[in-house]
C-alpha cells in the first residue's frame, strides 16, 4: 500500500455492545436507479466500516416508498426528510426501537450523517438512545492546496503533490481516498492548485486540462466536495495574448467570459476561483489603477450565472520595505487595503483573510479586518501546513490556536460578534462565508509527514463544521479513530497534542514578536534572519529592549485598527495581553511581567522550559512502544528526534542572542553561550 487511511482505518472495536441495530442498511429515498453517487458512497462507507470495525457483514436493501420503509424493524435507515430544523447539509440520527435512523434533506446530509455514525462507533461510543441533530456552522469548509503542476508543493512538508506531476494531472485511487478523508470531516470544497499561479497552472482553465479536471471534479462530487481552482489574474495576457489584464477593459471581460463558459461546459458543478492578486509579485488590478473590488467583481459577475464563487485573498502588502522605515507596517496592510472597499463587492465574492495580520506566526493577534468589514462576505484562512510551526517535523496541534481566533470577540456589534459569528455569516446574515485551511497533505505514506499532524487536517474539518467543539474533544476523537483504544495510548497522545503548541511557542520567538526563522525555508532559528530584509518582519531588538511599537500614540498606529475596547487594550502596555506584548510594544529587558519576572528572564526561562518539555513528550512517546503499530511509533520517534534538535538550537540561539544584546545574566546561572 502506498499510503494509509489515517482516521479512516476502521480499526476493530472489541466488545462493542450495540451491534443489533447495525445488521442492514436500508435506503428509502427511491429505487436503486434513483440513488445518487453520494448515497452509494454513504452505503459503501457504512458497509466497509461496520465490516472492519465490528465484523458485521451488512445486507443492503433499497426501498422505494415510505410504506415499505415503515415495515422495516431494524437496521440503519437512510431517509430523506423535509424536517425544517435541518439545513441543506445537516442531518439527524435517532436510535428508535431496533433501528437507527439517519435523516437529512439532501444526499450530502445523509453522507455526513453516515460518517458521523461511523465516527461514534469508531470511538467505541454507544449509539443506544442516540438522538442528535447536526447542522454545519459554516457553509464554506475549504482546503487550499499549494500544489504546483510539477508536483512540488509550496510549503509542503509531506512529500509531493497527489494531484499533479510533470505538468500532468494524476487521477488514481488516492484521489478517491482523499475525497473520503476530507468528506468524512465535513469539508465541502477544495482548491487543488497553488495560489501562486505560474506557467502550466495558468492553463488549468483551458482544454489542455479541463477534461481530466472534470473526472476529478466528479469524484469529488460523489463525496459532496466542489472543485475550485486558483486562477492567474494575468491569464488574459498569458493565455489570450491581450496587452493587458485590466478588469475594466472590454476585451479582457470578453476573454474571461469565453474562458469561464468553457470551464462550465466541461464542469457544470465547478465551484469557482481563488485569486491572489497584487501580492508578493503576483499580478493584480493595482497595475491598472483599479481597485480590488473592480478586479474581483469582474470575475464574480461572469461566474454568477453559473452559480460560481469568487474568493479573493486579502494577503496584500508591500514586500519591499526599507528596514529603516519605522512607519510602514505590514501588519496594517490588509486592513488599509480593504476596509475602504467594504460594501463594494458583489454577493458572490468572498474575501479570504488570514487569521492574523502578518503570516501564520506561532502567535499573532487576530486580524482587525474581521471586526472592521460589515458588508462583505468573509472566509477565515488558517494554515494547517506548518510553515512557521515546525514543518511537520515538530509536533504542533493547531486547533487550540484556531479556537482562540474563532472565539475572539471583535466588538463589531454590541454582542455576538466573535470571529466565529462573523465568518459563519451569523453576525450579518450572510450565506457565502466560512473557513479555509492551507492543506498540510502530500503523497507521503501517512499524508501529513508527521503522523501526529493528521490531527490538524482532521481537526480543521471538524472545527469548520462545528466551531463550538473543544480542542480537547477534537483531539480525543482523532486519537480514538487513529490509535488502539488503550488508556495509556489515548492519554499520552492527548497530552502531547494539547501541550504541543504552547511548547513550540516557548522555544521559538517570544511574546508575539514572530519570525526569527531562517529566511526562505522558515524552519529553525535565525534571530536576525529577516531583520534587515525587505519583508517588513522586524523584532527591533537593541541593547535596551525589543518589540515593535504599534501604538497609535508613538508607533505605527496598528492598534487603532481594532474596535474599542480592544484598541485601548492593545495600546496600553499594562493592559495588552502579555502573549502579544512584543507585537504591540517596544519593551525594555528589565520590564516586569505579571509573573514578576523581567522580560529577559522570561525569555531565558521559556526557552529552557521548551526544551525540557520536548524531552518529556519524547519520554511519554517512548513508553508507547509495543502499544501502537511499530511503523507509526518509529516514524513519530524520528520526527521527535528532529524536534529536539530544533528546540535545542532555538533555545541556544535565542538565549545567546539576547544575552549578548542585553548583557543581563540568567538568574539561574544556566549555560548560555
Ligand atoms: C507566505 C508563504 C508563501 C505564500 C504566501 C501566501 O508568505 O511563505 O509561500 O505564497 O504566504 O499566503 O500567499
């Protein structure tokens, strides 16, 4: 086997009590011919799962009418309903008598209900008396793959692409298993190519590739997933030979009309485009003096009659900054570029906003755009790919970070305006909103490089479906579906996951300052790596202190982009949350934190602690030898060895750097070079 099935391994569950309800699958939505591919897939999943987990060989019966269904006394009954408490993708599961009813308004709902039932059984949970109704909190639950057509993956840490190789599209069994995996956690849309669209990828929207993409899109559709593509804003020039790609140019409009018509001829259920424009060298409307609304709306208008969606990224900033310039602030950029356009985007445009104002650092404040835009559809973008959080060598369970973002109250309204309220569409009654994650997958045997990193892929889907799930619960669900049900295994892995983000933060860059990574590849420490560079990513350390002054009073003014009381809270060093202290303030090394420690002592202590905690995680993992499959144990152990080396290097470099800058000794006299 070239790859494993992650949390869909369907490991045997011993002594499961409720087998009597699960003997057959009865579908009462019509006769066999009328069944959709989605329902067929739901039946397939249930059949395989029950067989592998419980050793039950289920019979399948397809019943046409309600009357016939009423005669059925036991089994799993999949039924379409018009229950008004259910949304289009929602479902209910009820165990009544000797039967389990999965009901939904749509085939997709039945598929999600089937996966939900499987998830419960896989965790060994009883389904006796089960009575639940589930509706997704977010309509858009997307993955963004940064896969290139040559097979490489930008910021990919799990091998190569399973979509592309040598400028060709791969269509093999793995595509089906990919669709199964992501559908099982509720993901309903995927962008398969990198946001940086170059060369062959520009041609994905042409005859050269659309035939194969149709096949892929059909596989996805069988699991309720829509295919999207990243498109090149300069495609009219590069493919059409036009002199410009000005969104207000008639020929450009005509070109896109023909292009999009063709895309939908091939793929009638195509989702739409994701666009990175005027960002890090990518083309965009600024070239022609046009706004991002003009750029996005041109494409959205053309997509609209086909039901297409246009997703436009807000990762737009000046990446040519002079380090001597203390006023320009990259953190301000997304807000400054987009706030003035609020209300100008068509209703099938969605702005996709990174969780923080910089770039997926281990700790950032929440982007102020979420609390600023009020008449614009929004998607929250997070990064499951661990670009700045350890490259899937170091373990870093990211769900707690994403939870903090979702739970963040923006004060855009008097109440009920957390990021989760906003991106779910609840706050302003919007439909086209949700969450996207930069995927952490590749063609490695275990999909995610580090076996433990699959928890982030799993967790993203679960969280996007239900933002109210806790990080602990999501971790527990994933563990029980992945590992043998031994208390020691469950508890150890749970502890490792829950500690991993705080531990990673401890040994890397302190108190929200971010960066300090090796330039370009972004793994390992290099305190000054980006300090004198053009990217606008500074720590501003000198002999007295460090941090970026982003106050309105003396700094870049970034703090003023938040609604009150947040703006004042960040502005004032006394009320600024300490984990973000250096993001908002220049702070002296002898400044006393709430713990009573000075800033410099805090840096020393956390870096020593970080390494010690990695050592403890490794000890815990070692004890699982023999309790989990050897190959998994060995792979993760090898990653832990790399993590320990990395943590030690971070500790020593950061501590030494600040010791030499400040001249202040460690109170505890530990070894600092
Ligand atoms: C980061 C990342 C790039 C990526 C960019 C983006 O800067 O390093 O590789 O292209 O984000 O989100 O567009």
